[in-house]
């Protein structure tokens, strides 16, 4: 039996990556039963995306599990009960390994404390590295220069309050709790005492292994940690890719932000574009819920401000898009991987992006899938060029799409099955 646990994701968060891992585990261990512990809403999202992607995973058992107080010191105490139950279930099933799709320092601390108990001493664990691993990088890089550093009346707090205001009564506890915890003293204390670096190094042994989602993570992490000693592997963004979409046939250029995006950077871009005397029409579509700082611009659309779209809706709004905009600079995703690049590959969309280690690992000089820019001015100028010379860019977009299909073959989960087994079988 393969036991898998997702203690952080709720709803559709990480649904594509986690469903890709489940599919990869089925390929790696075709005869084994799979038991999946996760929040009930995430289980529903996983079932939906597997059904959507027409992937049949036989012999899988879903165990709804509640994980509370994720990032507080109090949460560390709360973790012991569900994790103790999961580890005990594993022993009862004669399983000595658990695969964690995500973790944070509090989770790692709880697991390592539980492992000190005699009955859990032989347990082994594989953890997937996500965004918090970026904190391991203890040096600073300069962000891109933004003329506008704040958006008028569009602060994070104001935005979160609007989200709370739109939430249904039944959803309020889930929406309000993270907002309140952000200002609590235990949040600040726990971030200082419990970090990814400290918890990964603390009581490390051969019984712990880690999976990075891109080669650049291992390369960069090697500057700060002994990645070989810490048993780190690379499984490239396990994704079940949808059928390639056809080339859009638009009258004018259509760009999109797919997912969370970066509101402040987008605000700077659209302000500068609005100041140019563009002859041609264009659209930037926010296929997500965060349209802060853009609602007053006529060329910016957001089908669902403040409300999460489901996968079918996101696909519908992505269909006629020429290129995805990825707005993260060098300071972001140095030791992690954004789902934005995964989505661009899945939907066969060329990208326009800033110089960024994560995106550069996929948009390579030998197989370009889009256009890389080094500054805000260059980014805006490139958008202007595409908008004003849209027809002449059709061939470029076609070539990028061909290269994306090559890259999809490289990144297919089937090519990572051997590494996946190595990271989990020892």
C-alpha cells in the first residue's frame, strides 16, 4: 500500500500537481493500493480533476482528514493527533513509508517529534518542496524597478476585507481565521523559531527524502544546503497535460494572467501601456479573482473578481488567449516552482515573462517557449510591439507552441517514474 498525505492544500489548491503525483505513483506502483489523507474539499477537487483529465486511478481510498491551525505554535500541538493517527494506521497496514504532498516547518517538527516514539521509529517520509522552501535562500536579490510601489486604496488588507465581505456565512470561519492569525504574536514567534532550514536540518537522517519540482531548485539550493546529504530529488512538475489547444485566430492580441498573478506589477504595466498612443486594440484577461489596481482600465477584463473560478471556467477563458503573462521577477521562486509555468504548458500558451530562475528553467535558449524580459520598460515595450504588429507575431507564437509540445514530452510524468520510485522506495 502507498500512503499519501496532503496536510495543507484546501479545495483546488495544488490540484494539478497533486493529481499528477497520484497518477505518477500509480504508474510507479501499478499493483499497490493507494490511501490518500486530505481535507474533504481537496479530495473532491482531486477527484474532479482526475475525472476532468480522464485519468482512472483504481484501488484508491480517500480518507477525509481535518488539519487545523496550520502555521501557529498552537498548530504544532494540534498536528500530533491527526499525524499520530495516520502513522498508527500505516503501522497497522504494515506500511513504513508516507508520502507528503506538502509540508511546513510546524508539520516537519511534529513528524520528527512523533518519529522519536518507539512505535514510529522505523517510519520513513518523502516530502514535496513548495513555496516556503524559498526562505532557505539567505541572501538578497534586487527586485525589478517599479515606478508605482503602491496601488491607491488597493492594499492587501482592503482586498482581504472585501473577500471576507463576499464570503457566505458558512465560509466565514475559513476565510477569517488566516486573516486574524496574520496579526497574532504567535505567528511572528513561530516564523522566527521554526523555519524550513532549521526543521529540515534538525534530526535529519536517511529516513527523510525531499522532492523538488524543477532542476533549478536543486541547483540553487546547493548554494545554501548539502542537497545530496539531505536526499533531494527532482520530479519535474508532475502534470497530466490536456489535449493541445488550437492556435487562436483573433482580431487583436489577447494576453492573460492565469491564476494568482502579481497585482502590483500588472498595475505598473497597464499604467504604462495606457500612456502609450496605441493604434490597435488589445486585451489582458485576468483568469483569476484578483483584479486590484486594474478595474478602471478598459483593456483589462476579469470575469470573476473576488471569486474563484473552477477548472472548466478557467479553461473556457483561456481558449482564445495568445500568450500568458508571468509577472514574477528574480526575487521569486528561487527555490520553488510556480504553477503558472505548468498552466502555460498544459494549455499550450506561449509566455511573456521577467528574468526568473524558475521560468528560465523551462524557457530555454535551445527551445524557447516565449519571450524573456529584464525590466519593466522592456516588458511593456515588448507588449506594445506585439499589440501593434500582431499579425507578424503569428508565426512566432506558432513556433513557441511547437516548442511547448516538445517540452511537454520532456516533462511528462512518465519520464519521472524512475526518479519518483527512487525518492520513495528505500
